[in-house]
């Protein structure tokens, strides 16, 4: 959602999607818990609505990503994650130990933030950068994992 305070009903209608309870619940969960994977979204949606199939949640996520209401990110070694912050070409920090994901604003002026040395004829409209490292909590933990590990410990 370009505006994190945007009304999900308005966003769905503007995207040509019907306003349904599962769609509203998914958007609410993703807005409240950015970078959640589909299983986390499904669990939280079920808490709110009761019985909702995992496939229904996947379908809502896919429709909302396709409509530009949600963004799907796929850090290496992690399941796809979803966020409501779209349209600003921001990037992410990912902890190699616990898998935490944090937003990082675009590091230089205008989108796509990076210009490739050769576009090979492509019209580039977005660049995705993922910074990897250890989050402050994992850095201060007594048993620090190998900093080259790219898998979440979950």
C-alpha cells in the first residue's frame, strides 16, 4: 500500500478487486506485521476470521501482489515474505542468524536507485538490493552463529 494509512477497502476497489473479509484480514495482518511469510499471515487471519484455507490466503496474497497493493520479497534461503510498503523501491536488511528483515530506504535519489552498467535493451524500472548481516540482537547473543549462514534459525 503506497500509503500505510490507506483504507484497505479503497485500495482493493481502486485495484478492481472485490472487498471480502479474507482480503481485508490479509491486508490488516500484513500492514501490522511487515515481512511476514504466508504461513504467519494465514495463522493471524484465522485468529481473526476463524476457518480460512491456506490456499485462500495464498490466492489473496497473489491477487494483492498482482494489483500492486502488496509487495512480495524473497530473501535467499527464506520463504517469500509480504509487505504493504510498495511503490517506493526501498531495500532490505536480512539477519543471517534469525532471519529478521528490516526496511532500508533507497540509498540514492531516484528509483531504481542503481543503474546497471549495461541494460541489454531492458527498460529498468526497479532494483532490488538485499543487505545481509547480523541484527543487533544476534550480534549481542552469547552464541553467535557463523556469519556466512544464510538460513533462518527458525
